[in-house]
């Protein structure tokens, strides 16, 4: 049996996930987060996670499957999977955070123009 086929004790797995989440929460700024992500995940893993988030964001913005497929170099099947996952609380939360950041950036630009 390969090591990757063996399942962790559910309680221990839960503790590992909580520790991982706490580590993410303890990162203090974008530079620390970027350093962690670049060192912790290989390029392919990081790209996969980033694409998942981008697909969800663009679907929420009503981009077409063909546009997403072409720009992100993903299959229609991948887009369909992410579209279903968008109903889950984690995706909903992430998209709300992204929209809040987008809104804040738009208003920051408007304020900067007004102040100048």
C-alpha cells in the first residue's frame, strides 16, 4: 500500500487542518503570505488553487465558459465542477472577501481623484 493511500485518523486529520488554518491566520501581511505560498506549494499546486478561485470569481462576474476556458486554460468540466463548489460556504466567503476588496479599491481610487 502506498503511503498516500493510507487514511489518517479523522480526529488527527481535523487537528492538522486546524493547525494549518491557524498558521495561515498568523501570517501578517501579503509578503509573508506570498512567501509561504511560494515555498509551501509547488508551482502546479499553487496554480491549481489560484485557477479555482479565478474560475469562481469570473463565473460570479458572468463570464462565459469559453472566455474562462481560453484565458485560464482549463476544461469546461473543471469550470462546471467549480460552479457547483461555488454553493459551498468556503467559496461564498472567499468571493464575498474578493468583492469587498474590489469595492474598497474602486472607492479608494475615487477618493484619490477627489483629493488631488
